[in-house]
């Protein structure tokens, strides 16, 4: 089937089955075109909870589909490629976090949403890159914290808050680790009027040269509100599809990585989602996400604790 035929059939099946497709900003442009909603991981999971649809197909990596199921236990949540993982989430397994908690029994656990449902079930309160600072600041300063799993985001929050009682997990996103400071500085010299927008999962040296630091959704909003016409984008390059769609009069330059011979600024897991496997997933209504109820409830509570922070 051609791309147009695949898209047409996907749209037909969505209508027939009452299904809704949620796609992350890091998926390919073709996948984003057939989605009903685009967003970052938590925003899409909240959307899954709030929309009236019996079937949710999550075009993203596995922890995202898990989170959607945690918040929407009565809906059928599908994921086209269950093996589409996340280097950051995989850097922190539930059994290892349990061991760390045993070593620091008085610590509250703050975990990034980019984690497995098992890790969320061991977490006191989740956070996103947007609200991590607010979540940490909501906890009394004398209360020690385990922050997992992103060392870059954790160090960024620790620097802002000045809290020395944070134990930070040593995990990272492979994509955000690969950006080259030297090459970005050179690119900035070539484009002196460009604003540098950086995801907080990047190394501290990149955060320090940023004009704006924020989540994918935050970066999108900043680029829209800024008077600048050029941006050097230091996050996964899939976001450029939505950037160029929203702001066609602006120029977005993907940040270079250390190794320019491969596309290190692309998440290989996100690119595993294709029109073909979305169609197959809709046709078969499988693979479906399934979570043990006790684990789901514990994970849900860590998310609800985050949502309750104003």
C-alpha cells in the first residue's frame, strides 16, 4: 500500500472502531499526520483519560502507553511496537530502585514520568520536565529526596533549589546526551540572532548556554511567543515537524551531535512507529497494554500526587 492508502485505511478504521490515536512529538511526520492528538508523554496520557473513546492507540514508546493505561484502566490501550523502549526509562529498573530505597529509608522518591509502571509504583510523586521544580519545591527542604532517573534533570533542579539532600539516580537519555557543545557554539556563531532552546535532559554545559530551557511543550510555546525568527533546537529532531507546522515563518535548526555520521538526534525507538504497524495494530486491536491492578493503583497514586501539587 502507498502512504496515502495507508493513511486512508487508518482513518477508516479509527471511525469504524471509535479509536483515537495519540502521537508523541518525536514520532515521524507521517505518524503525526494520522494522529488525533499530538503532545508530550504526560499530556497525552491525561488526554487518553479525558476523551470519550473505547480504544486508545498510543503512537509512542512503551512507558507512555503504560501511563495511559494507568490513568485509563477501563479503556483498551494499544501500542503498535511494545518493544519500542526508552534509554532513560531502561536505565532505572524497579528492582534497582527498590534496592536504593532500602539504602535510604527516610527519603521521598520523586520520579520522572519517563519511567516504567513498576518504577512509578515505587514512587511517592511523579514529575515532568515542566513541573519538576515545582514538585521538588513542594517537599519540605529538610525532607531528603531520591530523584530518578535522569541525572541531568535532577542536577538542574538541584542547582536551582540548592538542595544538598537529593540522591540523584545516574540515568540519562541517549539522544539528549549526544549533543555537541562545541558544534552548537559554532552554529550559534553562524546564526548570531538564533535563540538556543534546550531540553533539561541535556548536559549542564548545554543548559548553561540556552536562551530557554524546558519540556517539548514548553519549547514549542517559547518559539511561538519569541520575537526571534531563528532557533537552534537542542532536543529530539521529531519536534521540528510540529514547529514548522505551527510557525512556518520561522527557521528551526536541529542541533548537531558529537557523531554527525549517524542521526543521534533522533530517538530510534520513536522511529519504530510506522503507518504499517499502526494499521496492523488497529486491525487486530493488539498488542494491548495490560497492567496488574495493584501495580496500576500504586503507579496512579504517584501521578495523582503530582497533579495535586498546585
